[in-house]
C-alpha cells in the first residue's frame, strides 16, 4: 500500500512540476523571444521546441524521486524508472524533431534553398534518431545491451532491406540530387512515364511531390528523378529566353519567280529594301560575268517570292523587341512533304512565363500568316476553299461539234 501511495505522490508531484514549468516557459519564453531580432527563436517556438522540452521536467522528477521513495528491489520501482526513461527518450526524440524542422524551415527561407533541397536529409535524420530511440527503448524494456539487439537484427537484414528499399534508394538519390544540384523546389520538370508536367513542390526521402499545370498533384518515388529520363526546364528559366520553334506549310503551287512589278513592290517594304538592292546588284554582276541574258529564264538567276519572304521574316525577327538577339534566330526551309514546303521560325522569346510566351508566339505567327498574300504565297490547308475555287476556275476543253 505504501508503494502505491508513494507512486501516486511521485506522479502527482511530476504533474505539478510539468504545469509550473509549462506556465513559466509560456510566460517568459514568448516574451523574451518577441524582444529578440533573430528569427531562429521564433521558428523554434513555432515548431513546438520549447513546448516539447518542458516534458523533460516531469520525466526527470519521476526518475529522481523513485529511488528516494520506493525500494529498488520492488516491481513498481522498475516500472517507474523504465517509464521515466522511455518518457525522457520520447521527449528528446520529439525535441530533436522540432529542432530539425526548424533547421529545414530556416534553410528554406534562405537563398540557399534555391540551390538544393534538404528535406530528404532532414527526413533521414529523423528516421535515424527514431531507429536509435526504438533500439534503446527495447533494450530498456527487456534489459539487454542495445548492441546485442542490433547484432541480432543482422539476421533480418534481407527483410529490412525489402522494407526500407524505397527509403534507401531515396536516400542515395537525394545525395546525388543535392551533390549535383540536379533538381530543387520550384523546378519545372516533365516525366513522361508518370505523366508528370509541372513544378516540384517538395523533394522528400521517399517521394517527390509535383504540382502539374492542371493543378493536380503527382507523387512519384524520389529515385525516379535519377533513374528515369526527366526534362528539367530550369536551364530555360535561367537563360535569356524560351525557344519558339514552329513551321508553317507553304502551298508549293504558289511559289514562283519574282517579276519586275513584284520586285518594285517588295523594294518598298522596310525590312526588304536593302535586301532587294543587294540581291539585284549581285544578280547583275553574275549575269554580266557569265554573259547571261537576264530575260533567259532557263539560264539566268532570279529571285523567288518564297526566298524573298524568308529574307523578310529573318529581318522581321532581327527587329522584333521580344526576340533575344543574343541567341540563335533564323528562318529555314525544311524538306518538302505532302503538306507543302515547311518554313520554320527558330528563335528565343525574352518572355519566359507561359502566358506572355504564348502571346509573343501568337503575335509573330499572326503577322507571318497575314503577310503571305503580300508575297503571293498561300499556306497549305487541306481541301481549302482556295483549292476548291482553283479547281472550279480551271478551264475545260470544248470539243468541236461532231467530234466524240
């Protein structure tokens, strides 16, 4: 009866100690923290570091008072001592968790977070401390050396490897990602295998969380970032522009040589006047050197509407305010196919955000399509009204009367 009464007294005193210490910490800690300029103490308070640390007071009270009031040979003594030790270890574990979470929070708030994520390493640290506390707890309960328990687990190594497979692979992948700065939070990635296309929200020990552009959330194994083919758009975001690479298909039947009237009209275009003068002088010299009659269509060299249009677009891109002139830009012909002659624009927009980028691209191709008629060119369109009209206007042969 005495032992039960002593145990009740110990627990009651421990509870009172907890209440008093909790009130003192809440009263003084918050006021002192608010007076400091450092952000670390605020982060520790927000992550419950001081609240969890308070639990050490009742645990120590039980541990220190038990040998004084209860005989060491009794069962109740061992129960209270073991309980207090487990209480202290659990409190220490939660306190360490708060400390690690604070470290992660402060790191993510700094400029270093743009270089690499430490979420995976924080999770590894929490896992290792959890395993350590678990081993110590088992050793306290069964009263055995923790090293003996650890050696006994080697027989279960294969099972443990199977259980912690993703954790081990994720840890190795996390080291590779951090060491090589392969990925970080905020990177835009595309992973075809998992149908992922969006920004990385969090790189954890076992999983990576990605918010896709349709606002869905995808979760994939961390090691997939190193084992699979992943496209990372960070290079584009850090460079001077976002690539525009699109072609329009020119109806081959609309391609022709330029006559004098066309050249005169093209020469009045701001982006072409210098080009036309240069090419005409070049052709005159060529015809003179090789004694070629300029009216001889078979042997002479002449400008074409498609070539002139390509030169116009090249100059148009060189003067466009939204095109990065320090990066490659060109207008090129691709091999013709059943859809016509592809004329591709290759350049880099200085606008990299999706909305602005699409606006620049649309503006350029609006202009390109609108200017086709100026050069007597047509864009290919399957079964277009122009093709139907051309077939309708095609002259038909009228046979003389009496013939069949």
